[in-house]
């Protein structure tokens, strides 16, 4: 077993996994997994720069993670940074801050690498489920981008497109700096058109129609699953490998896009950092399911973070 720490720094959240990995057997024993919403991508779509307050929130989270990694004695650390830091003019400031705190340089990976890690993390366990048909289509709906990966045991085709819950919310649902509460039909229609155009792009590279099992990753998908399951509080074990029907996703998507901020915030499993972006995230999932004709989505709590840990091991 090799003790490793994987860090996934996305547009909306930064997550840590410390685990013992045995590449020979495919066993991953989780020691600590945590997430902090930092909104690193705040305003990046508009300004092209990482905001000072967003950087400070991210560095504060890194300091917390450094203490956990030291306490658990991880031998190797891999820090992967995704969409927001890939797009920003001042990403050198971000890289230096992380290096100072954690002693490792964040790897600003390509969308293709992101997809590879997501696929490995999501499907390593699912490969043992004989009742699940291949190929898998793994979709990782992030804050700034969504990754599409088709494969059996290994990636056959992958594409990252610039639709995510934060980017879609900021682009279509924010007026004069405030999220419309609730969105208008015209705003939702514009957002849907943007998502459909991104699906057209993804389909140029990834044979979406060949997928037999849809696997959904990341916070938008797991939050939809938690709501569908009627959980009183977030329960990782109940959500992991749950199967959520198209009808449930459609109903929740409509509900999130017609609810007020207060109504969404009152949902027991809703993380405060997802209240304003869950409507967009749920709509991305719904559009994907409609595009490929999926009757359900298999939800995985194992995702890019687990793939990063495996790559470190």
C-alpha cells in the first residue's frame, strides 16, 4: 500500500483525498476525504483573472489540507487544477501560492487529462458490476466545464466543453451582479441553448449515442441524487452507486429552476455553496440524459479525485 494525497482544485470547490492505494489489487482505502467550496472561478468568465478574494479562500483551504496531509503522513501529493486556473491570466500567482503552502506545484491539466482521471476514478469499481452494460459514458459536471468520456475499461474518446454550473449561472442567470430569483423562462431557454451547443461539440469527438451506461460525477449530480433519495442529511454511502431515473432528474431540474433562493437553501442536503448553481447543474445533467436517451444515471462518489490518487500511487 502507498499512502497518497490527491487534491482536485476546480472552479467551485477544492477537494482532498488521503488514501492507501494498492495498484496491484485495485484496492483504495480512504483515510480522509473533504471538500471546501472556494469559488476559485468567481468572475473568471468575465474578467479572465482569478479574483484576489477567490485566491485567498483557496489558499486558506490549502493550509487546512496541508495540516491533514502532514498528520496522516502521505508519502506522495498530487495537486491537479482544472478549468478556472487553466483560463486565468494571473495563474502564476495561484501556482506560487500553492507551492508555498503545500510544497508541490499544481498541475494545470488539459481537459483530456481531466477526463482520463475522471474515468479511472469512476469506473475502477464499476468494472466488477457485470449487470452494467458497456461502454460507459462518464460525465463530470464541474463548475466551469463538463467532461465526457466513453470507454469500456480504458478511455476510447474524451472531450471537455465549457459548460459547468458556475459558468452557466454567471453567463445566463446573473443580472447586475445578482442571481435572478427564480430565473425567467427566457434565461433558462438561453442557458439550455448554450448547453445543447456544447453537447454538439462533445458529440464531434465522443460517440455519445454508443453509451449503454451513464455514470454521473461531481457535486451537481450527487446533490440531485441526494434530493431524489429524500435524504435528511448528506450520506455518501447512500448516494454512491445509486441509480436515479430520468423522470426524477427532470422533476428536480424543473423544481430547482423555479424555486427561490430561500426554497433551495431550505433543502436539507443542499450545500450552501450550491444553492445558486444547482439549477444550472441539474439542467446540464437533464440535457445529457435527453441527448443520449438515458433512462437513468448511475451516480459515483468516486471521480477525478480518486483518479488523481491512483495516478499518484
